[in-house]
């Protein structure tokens, strides 16, 4: 950690937080204040974003970098992480920090707790006594994941990992852990709305508790739920704490009970070594029946394509694969594995397979794998109107950070999907998360059923479905919105309903 020089001037009180940053003394803070004319960190931030910090005489490039990092102003679109990657790193850090005897509790906060598609950095909240702060700082600085400590204040450590990801660790005692968890989970807009609600009741939300605005008296803060109770609104799950009109629902006690991972009855898009997967059907069935005991069924949906020759299930192998599934089900003693396919939606709006073959599958997904720049509204609607297409796979075609969604009139597509009884997928692969949360809510509001799938190619991919559930929760979906929370009899009823709707 940095040490202040004996002849370094005192740090101006409004900018005292800068003094917690490595390599920054009173001399640098005074230079920033005098040369940029700022009297608070809030005034400084837009000037940093405009490149003015680099003009301050006496600041080295390393000091500028450390200030930017500590204030989270060094990121760009290319430095964001997929939620899945950040989740894995975050969970590893929780396990490491949680093993320290000083730590009473440790949780993720920020955008990762809210389940955003991409993450700029990891936010963590640690509960411990104030007397143990220095011990924790010493141990975090020496974790194998840590490259360095950028800043260390009384209630905050800013850590850079060896992979260059930033971690902001906030500290709280038991008395105000819940208040800090609420405050540092965000989002900024949600916190602003909560501040306004609290102010209307004569209260104020701070990281150290819900307090009386006039007396400063502590009112609540050990648990988030205590604060919501004092504000007389329903608890709002983190995934909904974005720029939504959720507080009105909470005030009216209308917050929906959101779908959970354990409510899923099956995964309905799985690829095997018959096409582009790495595992056999038997190994997948054995793994999932033990690792995901709440699954009642799984659907094998190998790729069937007219435009690709490699890594597909060839039409002459469809019935051989079906026979293998029958053999494995017989050995397991029940009808666990369902027969499905993922087919291409052709440029001419036609399917890869004729209807007489499609109708023999238990479940058919149609997906666009070509012509990503065109308006694909008509292609999706045409699939909805086929009685043997049950679901549209990764409907928007996006690959996060790689490819934008293709143009689609979603109002038209979702209206037709609801009218024909066609499901829409949340493809939970980390680069897809498609549909996204906004489109999920739009589809569900139209009455379209959603299916959450892993789109797995190997055994480790099956955990992706948890990210898909998080996306469904961000879209305010409850159990009844998600088709594969139902047993297979309900899936069959869904399919039969589609047949009836298209006969009208």
C-alpha cells in the first residue's frame, strides 16, 4: 500500500476519497482540485471521462490509471465480460474470501447479482468486524488471484486480479450488512427511485442503514428485507432492480413470484456426438439423471441441415438415432429421453425436413443460421405457422459482442406466435442469452410460452441453463410463463393446442 510523504499537504475534505488510492497523496489531490477546479468526486468524474485528468501537471500515467480504475472509469465495450465468465470468477473469489476466519458472510453485489448480460467488474460485499479490516486486506492482497490493491479505504478495497479484472470489495458489519447489500446491488436508477420513496416517508437509505432523515437515527439495516418492510413495500428480487416500474408493483404488493432453476422439469435443446456435440446420448442421460435430479425429461435436438454437410444429423440417421434413444430409455426403465431436432430456417422460409418426418419428432426447434442482416420477420412467422414446429431457437440471432440481432418486427412475431401456440427460446449459451430479458417480457406479455434451454454440446454446458433462468427472472417470468417447468404431459397438451389453433 502507499505511504504519504511527511511534507505532503493535507487532502481537501471533499476529495478525501482520492487519498485511498495507491500512489495518490495530498500533493496530487491538491493539484487536481486547483487545476481542474473541482470540489467533489462527482464534479471530477465527467472531467476524467473527457480526458482532462491527463492534463493535470504532476500526475504520472500510472497515477492517472489508478484513479481511473478506482473510480471505474477505465472500461470500454471491449473490456466487459460475459456474465457466465464473471460468475465463475466471482464464485471462485467468494469461496476464497469465505475461508478467511475473519469473514462472517460474503456475497456478490452489483450488476452480477442483478444478472446483466455482460459485467464490467465484480462487486463483493463482506461482513466482518471493523477490528478485522486490516487482517482481511493483508490476506486479500496475498491471494493467488490478486495482482494488486489499487485503493483501500475504511469500508472499501479496490483489487485488480491477475487476469486484469477489477473487483470492488465493500465492507460492512452485521448491523448494516443488509443496507450495504441493497445499496451496492443497484442499479443506479433503482437506487434513485428507492431514495425518493424513502424520502417520502421521512427516511434515508445509506450503506450504513435506513435512517430517520431528521434525527439520523438508525431504523433498519441488518437485512434487505427489513428495509423493504419499513418502507411498506414487497421485497424486490435483484434481477428486477433495473429501470422498470417495479416499485409501484411492490407498493401494491403485486411483485410476481419469479421462476426458479429447481422448477425446471427438463432441458429441451441438447446436442450429441451424432451432430456437433461431444458426448453420447447414453452419457448425457446418465449425467443429467444424477446431476439434475429435478429433471423429468431431456430432449435430444441434433442439428438437421440442408446447407451444411458436417456436424449434422443426416436424414438417413434420424431413425437410427431414434432406435438408440428407445434402447437407452428401456435400460433406464422410463421414457426419460425425448426425440427432437433443431432444423434450419431456409432463406426461402422453408424447413430442412418435410412435414411427414417433422411430425415424428417429440419436439422440433427451428432456428435461423444464415442471412443475419436481412429483416427476418417473415421467416419467423412462417415457422410459427407450421404445425410441426414447436419452438423458435435463439430467436434474435445475436452473439454478444460479436453479432447484433437481425432486424425483426417483434410485435408481429410474438402476436403470431401466441396465436399459433409457438414457443420462444431463451438460449442460455453465454454468448447468446437469446431472447434477452426485454424481449422475454414482451413475448410473455403477449401470451407466448418461453422455453429455457442450455443448447449444450458437452457436460459442463448444462449449467448454462442457470443463466437462462436468470434472464427469465429479469424478464419478470413466473413458473407459468416457462413451458419446461411443466411435466411432459403438459408439453404434449401444448403441442396438441397448436394443432387445434392452426386448424381453425
